[in-house]
């Protein structure tokens, strides 16, 4: 879905259409951005950014408190359409899913099969537009890696096909950070070795294990557009968390911030190892009388950096006034996990199917 939370707000209030909508806390309060419309993103506003910063970048931004119940209900209806389309579905988050149409689209070769999927993609987009009055961007390709890249390529309201016969041409000029599992740290390590694009990665004659360890063989495959990951159809709730029980109850702010920062760093490191990012951040506190409270915050775009997870944890503690008395335990966690988000901003190539083509 395109700028999902903000798009729902713009649909429900016609006065917001075409305006820089920022879903999150107002800039006069401590808080963060959940989501931003494309009009606001032009000013550099992004998820997990402090609302105060977003207000400075986009002075005319219209800040709206998130309505998570409304977004969840909208997601439920859209996912029902997706499930009813005949595809095998792996939901990734509230506004994203992988669809496998292999059974319905068997052609004479791989590219013919992919072309047969295009009418199904268009029909799904049109149904979402007509029934929900929202836009979706769809990528059609032979595997998860390429489908995700294609879905980001022409946002908003995009439809992009990456034929198997042209995937190497498509990938070569792209920055290496678009490959699944390549975060900021890995991209910096590769950049220092002169590897800036996917083409550089393919041409690198050295041993990649010296740079990225055991991830090297998979990274090589990704650089050639190969991805063997199957759809994950398990219903298990996936999360990463850590918590600490204190020797003595405390409400000392510097101490709690230091612990929260350390927990965020541990979670971010775990996400990096698993090549994941999270859309939901949760804090858990327990007081001396063993009363336990849990509060969470859901973003539109996933986060994986320690500073973003820490910032959201601080926001939750402050917003819900959870440190009004000494704490016995404090925990931080993330859920709603999926691949890191990476939108492409590149010139269109001839391999793009384009709207209506």
C-alpha cells in the first residue's frame, strides 16, 4: 500500500488530499512520526523521526494523531481481497504481502509466466482502488528479492515487471543497499572496499567473506537476482525483545535511558543478523508491587536502527507516563517484522511495464 496511514487519512477527510499529512504526535510535544504522505516526504519527513524535527522540515505539515484501529480494519479488508484473488499469500505487515500466482500463470517460459501475472496484478490494484479508494504498488518478478524491489520502483500507484531475461540489467546500476540484508553498516563496509552498486558487487574479484562473513554466498546470489527464499506461511508471531530486572527499584531517568539505549542496541544487532526490520516497538514496565504495563507503537515504515528503536521506546515511556514511580523491571521489544524498506528513486528503464501497459 502507498503511504498507508496517511492515505487512509486523506481518503477519509477530503480536505487533506494533496496536503503534507504527517501521522504522529504534534511538533509541540515529545513524540515521533508514524507515517507521512508523499507530499510531506518531499520535505524529508520520514517514519520514526521526532515530530519536532518533522515540524521544522515541513512547517505547513498537517499533524494527525494515529488511528490504529482504523488502519487495522482497513488492512483486514484489503488482505481479504488479496486472499480472495487465488494467490498463496505471505503477509509481511499491516500494508504489505508477497503473493504467489505460479499455479495460475504457467507459461511457455519464465518470462511468459510473469507476463501472464500482469493482468492479475492490474485487477487487484483496480479492485483496491474502486472498493477502498486507496492505491497500491505492485512488483511482478520471479522471486521475493526482485518483487520487493519492483514494488518500490514506481511508487505511488506503480506496477513494475522485472523479466527474468532482464533482471541482471535491472540490478546492475542500483546501489548495493537495495539488496535484502544490506543495511547501513554493511553498505558502508562494502563502500570502503569500492563496492557501491550491484554491478560493483558482481565484478568484485576478492573474497566477500572478508567483508560480510557468512552472508557472502547469499549476497552473491542476490547480486545476480537469485533468491531461493520460499514464502513463509507460518502463523507464528515473530518478535525480538530484551528486559532487565533491577537489583533495586529505580526511577532515575539517566539510568533508565542508559538501559533503554543498551536494549535498543541489542535488538538492532539481532535484527541486523536476521536481515529484518520492525514496524511495532513495545515497552514493558513492572513496578515494585508487580503491577506490569505494556505499551506499543506501530509505524508505517519499518525501523531497524538502534537510535530509532531507542527514540520510540523513550516516546512510549513519556507519552504514557510510565515512570511515575520506581520500576522493578523494564523491557523493550519489537514485532511486526519483515524485510527492511528501501524505496528506489531511479530513472525508469525499458524493462518497466508501466501503468496500463
